[in-house]
């Protein structure tokens, strides 16, 4: 799996309206490390970066609607 650059974490996190603390809760990666990664002051292991992007992806898909969410179950004729 090829991961996006860790500098994109900030943009994705902000797009979803998440704080560092909320992202920490979802990933188990400390908010201080997340902040340092976003500012380019620290590099994290592949595993931590992967956990962050997987959580961001999962959170973004949580808000997406599926066909089952919008379909009407009773047939209208």
C-alpha cells in the first residue's frame, strides 16, 4: 500500500473538521506527534502513518450515503 505524504494529514484532518485530540482517539497516535508530523518537524513510522490515513478514510466514508440510505422501501406505483 502506497501512502500519501504525511504532510497531507493536516488538510485531510481539517476537511473532516477533526481536532488533534479526536484524531488521537481514533488512531492511538499522540496528538503531539500528529502536530509535529503536520508541521514537518517529525517523521513517524510507516505503521503510525498508515493508521492515521486509514482512520481519516474510515471517518470520511462514515458520512457518505449509500443507496440503501436514500431508497424508499415501499414500491410506489
